[in-house]
C-alpha cells in the first residue's frame, strides 16, 4: 500500500473538490475554510468562485483549480482558450479542460492536440489537466486520449468529470495502467467515488499522482483521528532481566 506518513502528506495528495452548481457564497466560504484548515494540494471549484478563493486562500500555498468546457467538453477551441485565459486572470493556478469526446470518437486527433496546445500556450506555466471521461471510453480510446493530451503539452490526464466514474478499484487501476503505458510522461489524477481513506490509498498505490475528492476533508480528518489522535501509553521497558 502507499506509504503515507501523516495527515499533512495525505492532504498534499488531494485536490479538494466542490463543483456544486447551486452552492451559495457562504457555503463556498465554509468549504474554503475547511481547505485552509487541512492545507490540501488544491481546491477545484467552479469559475464563479475563483476570485473568492483567491482572496480567502491568499495566505496559503493551496492552488486554485477550475474547469473549462465542463462537463461535456463540446465548446469550440476558441471558447475554451478564452475561458482558460479569463480563469488565469481571475486567480486560477490550474485549468481542467474537458476533452471533446466527439472528436475523439471520430479520431480527429490533430484537432484535439491543437486545442490542448493552444490552451497550454495561453496559460503558460500554469497547470493544464485534460479530463477524458474514461468510463465512457473503450480502452483503445483511453490510450489515444492520453497520447493526444501528452502530445498537446498537458501536465495531467484526469479520468473523470465525476458525473460518470469508475466504481471499482480494478477499473481505476486499469485506467492508470493504460495512461502510464501510452503517455508515460504525463501525470495522472483520479476522481470519482474516492470518498474514504482505504479507496484513496488504493488509487495512490495503483499509480495515481493525485486524487480529487469531494470528501477530501472527511478522508483526512478520519485518517488524522485514527493515526494521530489515538493516545496509547507505552508500557515501561527494561533492558535487564529481573530475578
């Protein structure tokens, strides 16, 4: 299993996610305060709340991620490029763009590679993740999607929007193995259904670089309770034999 030393390290591997399209500003503030409390690697939020996150998280190292073409990915390239540019201006550090699966199904790889390349050029040294929705794809399509993402210059492949996600660890590991084989240089983020520590640990053990979870706070708090808040009083040890 993945050797996680403490809750701080666990939080550094989680992108704490809230893409609820009906969340109020006060609810988002609560979410961001929870993110601050445990110091996650990043938050993943809707474009609406990127400026608010920039303000609330300004005194932390937590990165701000947001989505483009979410959740269906069928906007044209120009729209995706402009949306990415606006998110960076508003304070985002990471862009998650949904791949156009119609183009993937039609094997229009040059169009996909060009789109990813244009977005990466626009956002520069900010992180670009390409969401490929593996649950909706055949294995060969997953391989081709990963190859296109890597060729286009993306930093990560992400397996799911969260709307349709692998529901078993073996599906997750299969997806990771395919991406690693056909796009060995790209990093992998897994999302969808990762709502407790055991599953999170299994996915990391399977080869994911990061996990995203709506339950990130609960995962880390539970882990912290189990590992760090259990008070065990050690028995005294003597090194000499008693008569």
